[in-house]
């Protein structure tokens, strides 16, 4: 009994210590902003690594998600004779929820895991220590550009996912299943509100970008510098990101759309 | 604001010069009463050391005695629990981050793995500290980098990536990078580990030559007795958190200390036991 309590206490202390380290780490990384302004090349390179290299995955996934939405939506809506509302259903689903959430989950699997593994390996091979001994702050030189690149890339990728998803839904709904093209676009245009839907979707994607990239760079920087430690940190990065994205999505949705 | 920063830099520079002049004849690194714990384990328990300016000082001892930890303490990457570490007159563990980074520009460190940046080629790795800390034009940086690479015999390997280098070559590139900013001292962490005889000979020669040619102070952490003793001016042997022997290589060859004897002669048993602490062997076998 006492042993269990002791273990619980140790576990709780570890969790709170890690949360504290993560918060300090985030503030220190944010303070690296002046470096981005002085040396934009660092940020641009990371935008390419985490953003541009994720485009293919995000585009293909968005297209398939949109097509599935078109097919499933048509089946449900046609039972009620409301297949003209297919455009609204697809757009609302993608703009409000699926765009930001699925992009964040894919982003954590593609770019987040790569960031964790890269920083973790740099730690394991003493590259970060080497930088410190050369009087170069790894927080500014390595972590900050990756964090800012992730935060900037996520909303853009989410917008791309949403746009391509709508095109996929259109392709299935209009040319293949015969939904009226005018109704598809006009109902979407009249029902989707800029502030209520699009701005809230953008806010979600920015928040998810911060969460996913923060977790990814922190897990890499805080990992045990061994091959097992890096592997575990990479797994943690994806798992924690998924939980954090889905949990924060509920909170954000309740705040944005809850009565 | 700029003027204040300039004055502050000038003050720091004058203070550093003053400190250097105070101790110009003797020590670059002074360690007094060093105590350091890792978790519940005591790594150093009252260690005192003096590293003389211009010398090659070896810190030797069995694996796991904290030799690398000592270098990290000298470099300010770790903080001691008690005691004081002065590098060029400055207490590294009490310096602000900015002043510590200024001091580190005058210290080079060669890591066991080389610690080369894997996304940069050999040239860019050596140019890295120059690009980070100076505003020199590319033509000057090119000249400086080629001079450093020539010194370690790898000018022709400038376009190679770290993954294309052998272990010995990687350490030589790391050495070229460590001397890029013309530091006052270099710390070598196990420079000979895992090297073939040729690479080891090259590294031994480079450490000695560079130390004398560039007027450096070198601290070599190693457990390769013969190679290290052949280039060292002074040796500290540490074991179980304490300095168990010190002196010139000749003095240590004739010492009676059982700790030093076991280490220098490579004896399997002695003060450092062959067996890890365990219950009685016979009782242990018969227990099940």
C-alpha cells in the first residue's frame, strides 16, 4: 500500500516536473524570435522541411477524405431528399473540424515525429552539447526555427487540406452522383459563415500547430540520449500530440460553437 | 544602448585581460574542493586540480569515474554542488549565460563522437563557429577554414559529409572546428577511443603539435595510458571521486600508489576490484 502510494507520488512529481520543463522550454524557444528576423534562412529551411515536404501527404489525404465525405453524405442526405445540401455538409465538416484536426494528426505523424527524431539524435550524438560548447544556443539555432516553422505551416496545410477535400467531395457528388452543381456551390456559399466557420477553423489550426510542434521539439530535446530513448520520445511525440489535439479540439469546439 | 553594450564589452575584455595577466604564469583552470553528485551517487568528492597554461594535462582513470563529467563542469555545462572552478580567473558556475558564452568562445572541446553537424559538410562544419560569431566576409572565412583543415591534413576532404568520414577523420575535422576561433584551451574527451594505430598516431601528433604551435592549453581525458602519457606534461589519475595520483608521466611510472600502479600497469584486480559487489559466491549458487 505504502509502496503504491510512493510510486504514485513519484509518478506525479515526474509529470509535474516534466510539465514545468515543457513550459519553460516553450518560453525559451519563443524568445528565439529575434534570431528568425536576423536570419530568415533558418526559418525558411525549416518551413520547407516541415511544410513543403508534408504537402503531398496532406493533399492526398484531403482528397480522399473529401471523396468519402461526398459518398457518405450523399447516402444519408438522399434518404431525406436533401442531396443539394451535400456541399454545405462537406464544407462545414472540413472547415470546422476535419480540416484542422486531421491535418494536425497527419502533421504530427509526418513532421512532428521527424522533428522529435532529428533533435533527439542531435542530442544523442552530442551535436547539441557541441553547439553549447561553441557558444551557440541550441534553443535559438535549432529549436526556435522548427517551432515557428511548425506554427506557421499548420494553418496553411490545414487550408490546403480543406480546399482539396472540398474538391474531392465535389468530384464524387456532382459529376459521379449527379448532385446539381449550382445547388452544391450556392448552398455552400450561403451557409458557410466567415467568422463562425472559417476564422474558428483557422484559430483551431493555429492552436493545433502550436501544440503539435511544441510537443515534438520538446520530446526530442528532453529525450534520454540513447537509441531507445529517441525511439520512445518519437512514439510519445505522436501519441501525446494525438491526445492533446483531440482533447483541445473538444474544448475549442465547446467554446466556439457551444450554446 | 549600443554604446552601453560596447562599454560593457570593453570592461569585460579589460577584466579578462587583467585576470589573464594575474595568472599568466601559472594556471588556466583551477578546481578547488569540487563536489558533484549525479542523483544519489557522488561523482566527485573534494577534487583539487591546477591546469597549467601552455601545458598538456591528462586526466586519466577507469571508465565511469566521471572524466567526461569533469570536462562538462569545466565547460560550465554542469554545475558543482560544492567547490569552485575558475577558468582563466572566471568562476564558470557563477557566470551569467551571456558571460559564460563569451568565455566558451575561448574554449574548444573535442567530443568523443566528434559531434559534427550531420547536415553540413566538412567545410561548413569548420566554418560554423566563424559564421556564428564573426561578420567576416566569405573570402576570409574560406581562407581560415582551409588553413584549419590543412593543419589537420583534411583540406582535400572539405566537400565530404560527416557520414562519409572515418572515425579518425571525423575527430580531425572536429579538431579543426575546435581551433577555428583560436581558443586559449582545448578539452579532448577520449580522443583515442576506437582508433586504429595510424589514426591514433595522427591524433597524438596533432594534439602535441597544435598545442605548441598555437600556444594552447590542452586537457586530455583518456584511459589510453601509453598514448596519453607520451604527450602529457602532467597527469591526474582519478578514481572513486578523488584524485588518487598526480605528477609528470615519469613520476607516475615510479609511484608506489596501488591505485596508480593498477591503472598504469593495466592490472585486472586491485583497489578497483575485478568483481562488482555481490553476495558470497557459494551461498549464491546454493540458494536455489
